């Protein structure tokens, strides 16, 4: 039993932090320009190399450190793209930027399976490079389903998608695709060929839409049939886009990328309504809409859902002393600490209001919830916080309660709140749990 999209608020994949980037560029000026742009785009740890020897030192000593590499095609010690070859041989996703471009250079880069290439031919090239990296890193969170009965053409599309770091699943027919969707498998994009035995691509598209699978999922139709009406057939069946085969790799990447980016934007907009703007964990709206259904399903499955409710001790006095700006930073830190300990599909972290948070677990009852509460309490108490140049520590008080079968969220929150206040009365910085026999009596 799991909560949907519970990692860190809706649209979690939109936030890229702690990214390790290897930048290979011999021009000091260009190094500084690119580094500045990358730091504006995401929270990244950037290692800069100016020649082939420095690259070897980095990748040999830290072979698994880098999430992505960006390299000029030709650098000192590697005039013929040897850096690109070295990085790719070590399975480091690589974007190439080059001032020398030709059809031969293009074919060589694509044959080496680079993530993408950017030509240094305009002032916008650095922005394009950073955006290319951002999208590639986000692609790791995007799932794509390829439906094509021809092994060769399916393999080509899968290879192009994996080259850009997407999670890819491939099947050979419409029935297989529908089976996956009926099982609850979620995809951002379905790419389907038209001419397949048993079920054509436009019929598959229509059945996907009729079945209501993947509310925000997009569909890209593909065909080698020269019929000029083919795109209309796909679009009328419910597809979002269409592409004629044979296609250039760049066109395929662009169309896929545009459709996936649209899905991301939709998730982001939905997330803005369901996520706390300050801490990026879920808010009460999400809890009472999506979370409530998971609790119901958990009970039906024989699970024991429970809640950990806590708030920070003396936080009003802290705000009065240090100001609300510092207080907001503290709340962000507390949310992050809590998510680090509750980062699992069977747990849901919610900001209930002010300095009050809740962690809902889909199973485990009072025992699991109490253990988690103690972990969070200890972590908060031992986490130094910065306020006006001073290192200080805060504590939190916890109340733990278990859902009785059929019990509503607001009811169990009221129960947990009683034990939270009991923790305050006991001196704060402690966990008070609902007695097990009280759960049985309320059931």
C-alpha cells in the first residue's frame, strides 16, 4: 500500500538538487560563463577540467560521481573528441558543445550515443546548454512506453530514448500495452506505431483514452505509411502528436521532449495546488483528497494506517526573537529532515499549518509510527540551525495515533493532537502514543 507521488510534494522531479556535473572546457572565460548559468539552473556541484589529463584524473578517481558531463568536442590533449569517447566509455551521460560542426561531426556524436549536442554559434548557446542538461536530468524521472511490433524499429526508438536518460518500457502490441495500463503502470508518454497485428495504433490510442488510463499521459503516433491522413486518424483517436517515419534523431528527441515537458508542466501546476509553497511537502488539500483514499484502501487490505503529528516547541518565541524570515528557513529545514526519514512510498509528509506537521504511514500501526516519531524527534533535536550567525537547536513534541477502521482523517488528527498536547505537558521534546486498547475501543 502506498501514497501516490509522495516523495517530496507534487512535481518532485522539478527540483534538481545535489547534482554532480563534470564540465570540460579550456577557455577560462567560457568556464565562468557556463558555471554561472548552471548554478542559476540547479543546485549543482561543478567540477571543471581544462584538458584531457585532468579529465582522466577525475573519472578514474571518482568513476561513479558524476550525474552528467558537458564537454567541448576538442580540448588540449584530446583534439579529436577523445574526452567524449572516454566519458561515454565510462557510462557518464554526456552533452557535447562544439564550435566546429558538420554532418560528419553530427553523425559521429550521435553514433557515440551522446545525450545531445549544442553548437556554439550564438550568445544563447550557454542557456541552451544549461536547459539541455536540466531536461536530460529530469528525464530520469519520466517513463515512456514504446509500442511497436517490429523489433528493429522498436530497438531504434528505445535506444534514442535511453540515450536521453528516459525510463523506457517496450512491448510488441496493443494488448500488451493495455495490460500494463490496466495494472496501474503509469507513463508520461506512449509512443505507438500505426501498423500492428491485431490492433492498429489509432485503435490502441482510442482504447487508452476510453479507458481513462493516465489522466495526464500523452500519446505520440508514429507511422511509415505515406497516407497524408494518418496524422488526422491518430489525432482524432486522441493522440497528442504524430511523426512520420523515417525521422531524424533530432526531430524524434524534440517531439518526445516537448510532450514530456508538457506533462511536467501539468504536474507542476497540479502540484502548486497540492503542495505547501514554503516547504515543498504536501498540504492539507492533498491529504484530504488523495491521502484519504489511500487510508481507505489500506484498511480494506488489512493494513494498520497511523499518523505522527508534531509541532516545534516554543516556535512563536523563536519567530519573535529572530524574525519570520529565519523562521521560514527553519521550517524548510525541518521539512527536509522529516522527508529524509520518511522518504518512502508508504509514508506521506504533510504540513498541517504553521509549525505543525503530520506523517501518515500506510501500515505498521502504533509501533511503526512511534518508532518513526522517535527518529524524527532525535534528528530535529540534533540538527543545528543557523539564526543571525548563531548555531541553535530546536525540539518538537509528538502525538501518535492509529486509524480505527472507517475513521476519518480529521478524527484521527484530533486524537493525535490530544497526545501531542500531553507531550507538551510532560515537558516537550518527547513522543506520546495513543494506547493500543484505545484504538480497539474506538474501532
